[in-house]
């Protein structure tokens, strides 16, 4: 057994659910399915029940044991009936469940210690016929069930654990990493975890895989894995260039020197105020932050909105000469909701757009290029507008063009963020929250961000692949 | 008489040499020519003498009365003989003259209060046959003599006086403006001073004139006036886009509101230290200056070298993030040489490269982009080089690329100019002088520049077209 296998065996030990967990889970899943089938018998339409997801395929990581049960209705059923019957079956299957909403309503709850989702969908003939995104899941499940035996399930668990460890696991819009389905497809395609790492270590994006050889279109993504159940779809569409590169990087590192720590998600100790101060001194930069109440939207809406807003702010800072070195945006979970432990109550606490500027202050004036002298009335109009303005230097000529040096609108990043924040492109919920009020923190003031974002600041000031 | 004519008549009165000046000049010129012809009679070759320049054509401005006498030798004469015979004739024609050197040696001196140049050249059949640049002058002279009568000579004087007034007269490499020959051609071409202004007010560069309709090539210049005596040559090649635009600007201004002040060269009062300080406060900028002994070269070499050096310094400041708002370079005449009044002794005093920066200080670190992760050994080499460097932040990933934040070489403009001045492109004589030593002045220290450059700073801080 080489070092790779030795390390992997230890990880496998840790992440493989034990027999007791597997048995209990199978029993609970069976009960949920039975209760759903019983409820279906009372409906005026036919439907069947299928267990899907990693717990249906034996590929879940010890502890991550969500049971997913899909109830499939005929494709000609109206949307309204699907929703009504789906909730009815779900309530029967998960008696203590509550209604949640994704593409349509479903029931979520706990059954004997397991989290269970009971989701209605249409039983369409093939995946490309889907009427709703969830209709695709049973096809994915069937495809993988046919291909993943117990040996390969172990490889899938290792791959998931590795991607979690390096921070690239999850297709949520904050992570933009590898989904469970994508991970399982990659392991099937390459034939194992070690083979996946060996391949990824040598990936040259765009990387294109098409297990069924049936792609019908091109995708402009760094990683393309054509869905075996839907030739039009890239399973890796959400996976960012950074996460593709991250897998390549850590695959190389691990193959060169296998180490169990690669499977441990990084958890940096939150920074203290004085540690943030030390970093800023050492870097000689000028941080500015916009702190506000995070809008009450789900995470998959919040992070894209934070990113869009951050890009807007960074663009404005750069255009005004404050030269952003690096920036990031974070939201903190609401402390109260966390404390009472009821996830249905979970809203966000503070959010922050954090920008580290290279330049703290600009001159009072800025150069403003006017028209070429030869463009007639436009040129004379420009000249006349500034010629008698005692606040302006010029107009003078640079080459064939009029130029003035006139007062800048914003001398500092604070001026800009206090006066013109709503002129930049912002996410809609973020903008709504900002209009309720926000704080601009500059320089030294930013150290107080450690109260809500000490962990994020620790990662920010110790950036890794 | 309209306002234009009234103003112009007053100027004409001032710039037209009076009868006494014209008669004295004609008498002196005749004497010089005769002495030259007498000296030629002693030579073993044939030669003739021709008076050229504005004083030969009646287009000089009162007081600007240089007499130019050219001695034309056969084109098959050797260069050495041309130089020897030329100096011999020149010394006879200008007994108190001294030897000067342009493309070849000539004699310059004073004769009865007039400055006289006696220049040898080849008598070639046509201007395109020239063997030396000065051979062209007699062709220019003959062309203009045929076309400029007394009325048009008045128009030429007005045009020259106007271009002097607005700072666009002179084809030296500091001014890069309109030469006398160019000005005379433009007046001939447009038919008068007022017509020239009317045309220039509506110029749309590139402006192309070809009086003889014989152009043989294209020119990439804002103003093209094909030499009537040489179809290959653009008489306006040295004229900068700025000076072309300047004539357009001031032509419009003057036609709209004729005012004698347009003919008065601007002479700003030198600034005091406190006035410079006030400007810098008002502008909120950060000046840096490199002060050194100007190299001992002629003005037509010095200014191109200063410009090249300034461009090098500005480029380095910009590349390093100090963001130059505006810059200029100046040389002061040597005070001692000025005082004793002997121009042969005239060397330069201080020179300065003056740059007004928008940014005074940069962070300790800068972003440094590495290779994409997928480029194999180059990528792993980059990662390994920085991974264990405690001074560097990262490597981390941005998209698919490694990035580090590492120490900047220069945090301030002073650091840069004190440490890396010789890494920028400099004019050769300027570099030689800088290697003897230089001062870097920053911020407040720059106010001391008023001692040598008060007038230049006055113009700098009151920029006009």
C-alpha cells in the first residue's frame, strides 16, 4: 500500500457511514416511501415514489444523511394539482414537516433523526422533456445507480470529501463548485478518485467530457460535463474557473505529497482587531467598507447580489482612482436565529462590501479631456464654458485637443461611497437594504468588522488557492 | 475700416521696419555681398553670392534684422574644399565674425549693428538635388521673391507677428511651430493674413496644401505644405498638432474679437515660492522634480532630449502608480553667460524634469499575476517560489490564475527617482549630466524651483491654448 492508499484508507474510514447508520437510514427511508405510497392511493391520479440522492446510492458522507423522496405525477397533470397533491402526499410521508418553496412547494422535515425532503415532480419520458428542474433528478439517480457499485461508491465519497476539504464542493451560488451529481459523474467517467485527481492535475480548461457522446451544443465554461441524461446541458455550468483551477492545484499537491489534511475544510481562527491592524500596517493599504443589514433573501440570491454590488463599488472606486487591490463581500448569519436553532427563523445579520484600496486620497482636481479644437461649435462651446471659470485650470491644448483641470467630484473613497453609492450597479435586495441605511468604514475603523466577520477576514488576509 | 483692419493697421505700424532701417540694412547687405564677391575672385573655383531670408524679401519684423548671405559653389566641389573656401569667403565678408557649425561650418558676426550669417552651399540644379540642407535655401528664396510684393510682404509680417504673439512661431525643436518659410508660403497660398486666419479657423487636420500640385508622397503630419521647390518634402513637418490647433484657436478668437494683445507674446510674471505653494494646495497634487545641470548641447538637441527624458520618467511614475497629472521640462540659461553678454559663452544652467503626481504613496505590496494553473511546470514553479515566502500574501487563485501580493519595489515617487532613474529611457546628454549628480525634490521642496524657473512655473500653473 503506497502513501496515497494509506492516507485515503484513513479518510475512507472516517467518511464511510457505519453499518448502524446505513441500516437505520434504510429503514427510515422505507417507512417514508411506504407512507407516501399509501397517501397516493387516496388520490384521483396515479403516481409513484422514488428515493433519490446520495443516500439512495450509498454515496453519502457519514453524517450528511438527507433522505430525498420524489413523488412522480403524470406529465399532463396541471401545475396547481401537482402542487396540491404533492403537499398532501408530503404531509403524510413527513408528518412533522413544513412547507418549503423551490421551483414549487415541497415538504421538508425530520423523521427519526433524519432530514427528509418529499418533492413532487412530473414523470416525463426523458430528461429533456422536463417541465420543472426537479423532474430531472430521477433520471440522474437512475443513471448513477446503474453505474455505481459499492467500490465506486467509496471512490465517490473520497472525491466528495476531498472537494469539501479544498473548498470546492457545492453548486450553491456562493461556492460555485462541484455538485454531488457532477462529482459522481466525474468519478464514474475517470473510474475512481485517484484517476480523477490524476486527470484533474493535468486539466487544461476548457475541459470537455461527454460520457454519452451526445452533446448537441457548445458551452462557454471552463469545465463541461455533458449531462448523460440531457445532451443540451452542462452539468458543470455553475463551476467557476477558480474552482476548476483549485481542483487542479490541490490534486497536484496531494498526488505529490498525500496528506490527510487536504480533506479537512480550512477553518481559520477569527482575527482580532489588532491582528487586522497588523495586516493593514504590513500591507500599507487603505480599506473601505460598506456595512449594512443583509437583505432577507435566500443564500443563492444573496451571494450573487453581493457580488454584483461589490463589482459595482469596485468599478466606481477604480474609475475614481482609488485603485482597489482586492475586495470581498460577506454576510453574517443572524446571531439570534442561530441561537434559537430554528432554521425557519434564520435571516441574515450584517453584510459588508470590503474593498482594500491602494490610494487613499486624490488631488482636488482631475484632468478632463475636451473635444479636438477642429470640431467647430462643440469645441468653441467647450472652450467658452471653461475659459472664464476661475476654479478651472485651462483650457489648454494637448495635441489638437482642449483639456481642462477641474475640481474632482470625490477626493476620497469615503466621499464617493457616502455621496454616490446609488449610482453604481447594485443587487436589487442589496440596494433596498442600503437605502434603509449603511455605514462607511474607512482605514482603522474597519478593524471593528472582526465582530461579525473575523473568520472571513482571517481567510482574506491569508489567501490560499 | 472694420475692427479687424483697425487692429491690424496698428500692429502693422509697429512691426514694419521704417525707411531708415530698411536703407541701412540694404547698404550693409550690399557691402557684405561685395566683400564676399571680392574674396571669391581669389579662389580657384567659381562661386556666386545670393542674399536670402526675410531681409532679402522685405518680410522681416522691425528689429529682427539678420542678414543671410549664401555663397554657392559648384556641386562637384569636395566637402573639404567647400568648407575651406566657404570660411575664407565668410571671414572676408564678415571681418569680425566667428566660426559656427550647423551642417557645416559658416561665419557669423556683426556688421555695423546687424547680425550677419555667411553660409557656403552647393549650387545644385534643383532643390531635390541638394547635397546639404542649406542648399535648399536659395530655391526657397527665389520662389518667394517671385510671389511676394510689398502688399503681400505686409501680410507676411502680420502673420509672423501673430504667430509670435500666440507662441507658435519658430521651427526650432523647442517650439515646433511655424517657420518663416512656412508662414510666407501660407500667406502666399491663402492670399493674405486675414484669409490665412479665416482658413485656419476652419482647419480640420490633417490639412494638406500643395501649391505646385506636385506631391510625390504622403505625410503623416497634422499640417502638410508640400515644398513648391521639392515635391518630396513637407515644409510643416516639424509643426506639432498643438501648434496647428493653437493657430486654429487663436484665429477664431481674433476673428471674433480682434485685439492687439493677440500679437503680444505672453510673458507671465515669475511665480514666488508662496504662489507655487498656493497652487499646489489648491490643486492637492504632489510634485516631484529631478533637478540637474543641463548638458552643454545646443537648444535643438537639448529640448528633444529633455522631452525624451521626461517621457521616460513620466512613464515610470505612471507604471508604478504615481499617476502623473501633468509634467514639463525646462532648462535655464546660464546666469553667468547671460551676464557677460557673450553668446559664444552661453551654456545652460539648471534643467528640471517637473512632474505633478496625483498619488504620493503606494501600499507596501502590489498584486503580481502569475501563470494560469494549467501551464504545468511554469505554474508549479511559480507556486513553489512563493508558497513558503512569509513576506508574500498568497499564492491564491483569481479565475484560473495564480496571484500573489508581494512587496513593491518603490513606495514613493522619491524612492523610484532616487533608485531607478537610469532604468528609464533618457536623452543621451541628459543621462550623462544626471550621472554627474541630481537632486530629487518632492512636494514642498519644489517651491525652490522658482529661483531658476519662476516664469516657466507661472506658465505651467496658468495653462492656455
